C-alpha cells in the first residue's frame, strides 16, 4: 500500500509548510504557534491560545494569515462588545421591507481565518452566536443564514475561565496552546529582534485552495492502523488523571489525520500521535501528557511542522528534523551573504557565525556521532566547514 500522496498534494503540503516557516521566521520562540495554526486549519478545528499579554499571540496569527491568504478577521472582545461589531449590522434596506437581515461583508461570518483576542470577555449574546458559528460553520441571526468559509478561529485569553458556562464554550476549541514569555536563554535574541525594524513580509502566495485540498485529504486519511495506539494513548492519559471527554477524544483524530497529511502521507501512524497533548486542558496536563506518551511518540517527526512535533513529543527524530532545517537555513543565509565564499564563516557576519556555532553545539549536545540521522549528519558536516577559520 502506498502511504504517500500524489505529487500535487505533496506540493500543497510543502507550500503550506514553507509559508508557515516564513510567517514564523523573525519571531522568537513562536514557531510552534505558527505551525499549530496551520495544523488546525487543515484539521478543521479551532485553537485556543492562552498566555500573558505581550507574548506576540496576535502578531503570529496575523503573520500566518498573511502568508496563507484568504479573508482575515481580527477583533479584541470586551464586556461591552456588541454582536454587530463581529457579525455585521442590520441591513436597513431589508429592515424597511420588514425583514431582519445582516450585512456580513468584511465581518467574522465571511472570514476564512479569524483571531479573537480576550475571547472569554464576550457577552452572552456574542458567545451564543459565536458558538453556532464555530460548531457548524453556519451564521444564523434574524433571517440571515450564511454558510461560513471559516477554516480556523484562533481564540486568545490571558487565562482559562473558571465559570462553568465559559468552560463549556472553551471546550469548542479542540486544540490548546499555552504561551510563555521568551525564556531567559533567548533574551538576547528577543532584544536583538526588538531592535530591528519590523520585517516587511513578502505577500503570501494565497494558499486557501491548498488548505482546502489538504483538509479534504485529511478527511480521507486512513486511521485504521493507528487506532489501537490512539486508544492506548487515551487510556494512559485518562489513567494519569487528564480529563478527556468522548467528544474531544473522537475529534482528536482530526488532528492526527491533519498531521499525517501535512507530512505527505495518506495513512496515519503512531508517529503522528505527538498532537495529543494539544487536547489536554491545562498547561500542567499537557506536560503530563508529553511524559505519559513519551515512549509512544519517541519516533515522532513531521516535515511540515518540525517545531511543533519536537515541542509536543520531545523526541530525538523530531529534534533532528528541526536542527536539520535550522542548520540548512543558516547555511543558505551565509551563502546569500557571500555567494563566492561557499558559505564560510570568515565572510559571515559576527551574529551569523554565532548562530552557526550555536546550532553546531546543539547538534553535538543532542546526538552521539554514531546516532546522527543521515540528513542531520550532512548538515553538520557543512556547518563544521562553515565555522572553520
């Protein structure tokens, strides 16, 4: 049985992966968020991002949306946000005819990618309307019934709600990602990035069509072979005390299928179970999920989602894939800086040389020479040549 897609879908997966990499480039420690947005868009599921203000949540989603293309809607909710601020105002011409319809152009019901900040601060009227839109991809208000083209809605909040009614609403976001401030060992990178002018990203290639083809492929991804491992994983998570409703368990298969699809395969395998920590409800539960599933996902890797696969699995194969991509990118940057040099460090900037050396050190700290995967070994050899005086 051939587990790989035809050339067209493989090209779609590669293009989406490259677009997300462009969106994540220049951010510090936010590549995982960019990749999980794309994963959820292909899975047809929504993402809740929890983190303190000022952790670049909206910036990353905005960059991903810009690269993927399509209609984008963003809004900061508050206690006094009116439904028409999200869903559109009453069509006055129709109202004079006695019909209550809404003008939705440029508003959330017609968006393909959406970001709603402080999502739990919405009023009951806002959240009830939003719930139907998220669940069914249909906007219903007054006499207006509109099929929404929404691929993914990213909701953001500073913390998880304690109100049981809001917890039920939060459950409609299958995937959760907890964003922390940039760690101390990367503060230099953060400060340097903050000094640079905001980069002008190239216009995205318009990949909504590719997303749709990949989403359709994910819906037909074969899950039979991974079902026993998935069931085992869920049993372990529940036994560890992680609460998972039947609905979240069933829908987790969409994330597994999307991960396989973005890796260019028609059939999911145990290597795709790295997505499961995303359905755990809290940051502590996600950390516990990673530890609980460590032996099941040790072989995890994903060609299009290298940062997310490594972060959620902490497996050596995923780390090797990420280091190979980072190293190849730095070597390309060095070659572009001085094409005639063959990417030697002598001609690279001091900052680039430091990054080349840091990547080489991370490779050597992570892998014994005999355990280096072939692709990473080749990149390491080129890095050694690049930093040689």
